[in-house]
C-alpha cells in the first residue's frame, strides 16, 4: 500500500509538471495558429507560400493533439460526465472491436446483470476502453483472447476511493505481459516499449488521468507470458445526475 501511494504521488507530481508545460504550450500554439490563419488568408495568391503555411498548420495541429493528451494525463481536461450504461457501452464496443481487431483476436465481452450507470464522460470512457483494447492487441501479435467485462463494486471504507458504489471495467488479454520494471512505469507519459514511430507512451497515462479525474481508480496486473489485466473503477451515477430517458440516450450515442 505504501508503494502504491508513492507511485500515485509520483504520477501526481509528474501530472502537475506536464500539465503546466502543456497548458503554456497550448497557449503558444493558439497564437501560432491564429497567425497562420492570417497568413493563410493573404498567402493564398502565392502557391509556394500557401504550401509552407499549410505545412506549418499541420505541425501545429499535431502539437495540439499532443498537448491535449498531456492535459488528459494531468487531469486538466474538460470532461462532461453523464450517466453511461455499461452494458450498452460494452455491447457497442465489442461489436466494433470484433470487426476491427482481426480474426486472430477473439473478443469476449460480459457484464453482470443489472449494472448501474456510471457517471463519466462518455466519449473519454469509450476512448479509454479502445486504448486498452489496442494495447491488448499489440501485446498479442500471434493472436489471443481479449476479455472485456464490467461488474459492480461497493467501497465501504475509502482507501484511495471514496466510500460508495462503483463499476469496474476490466480489460484482460492473453498477451506477452509486462515485466515489473515495465508495469511500474506503464502509466507515465512518454513511457513506451514499442519503439520509435510506433508508440507515443501516452495511451495509459491518458487513461490514468481520465479515471482519476472521474473520481475512480486504475489498476494493472500483469505476468510475463500469461497476460495483462487493467481495471478502471468508475463511480456510479447518483440520482441527482440525470433522468432515466437521458441515461439511455447517452449510453447509446457513445462517443461523439
Ligand atoms: P504506447 O502504447 O504508446 O506504448 P501506453 O502508455 O499505452 O503507450 O503503454 C505504455 C507501455 O505499457 C507499452 O509500451 C507496453 O510496454 C506496456 N503495455 C501497455 N499495455 C499492455 C498490455 N496490454 N500488455 C503488455 N504490455 C502493455
């Protein structure tokens, strides 16, 4: 537990640092982008200048995508939490993943009956699950099983979670697994073992930031040669949040 706390504190410190940098950087990119738009307007006559400006704009767009991910990790992202129904989300997701991950990977999704809705940003929640599923696929180059499930969890006395009702989303694979030195750092931004051009090392850090900002918990269990299980614990939507009609509408619209 001490080790876990130290780990969380280290990630917190890292989040504050990267969040500050990303925020300032984002402001600079906004200025650059505004100026490029001005140039775009009168550079249109000269095709060469137009191409230079367009190329700079693309770089700025990449830069903003990067800062958005970092802001996600540092929990400075603007989230719009709503009531999301786990069983509908998982049904959509497993259909989509079954179609896109290829024949080598068997996707299985299961839900315990009558799960309550969670209170989370629907788009970010779906993006987080997709992120975990794509990591699982990368960990199974020769195929395997991807098991996505959801179950209820009651927390009585808060350790790192406030007492209350939660839903646990679990994403497990039968892939290569992680040695301890990788699993210890997997949530850090820019930590990747995937080699240049392949991994950004921002996937799990974004998921971590999203889950923490949503009042939940992210855990990881992994064994080399056996597989990995990552669990997102998210709070259940309270009665104060939304009415039942909106609940079902949000859950079925998924990511927007
Ligand atoms: P990226 O996928 O860009 O490398 P992530 O933050 O998503 O960045 O993951 C960080 C590292 O954690 C990966 O490079 C990999 O070493 C390890 N990892 C993540 N998910 C899994 C998994 N399901 N199985 C094995 N290793 C994983």
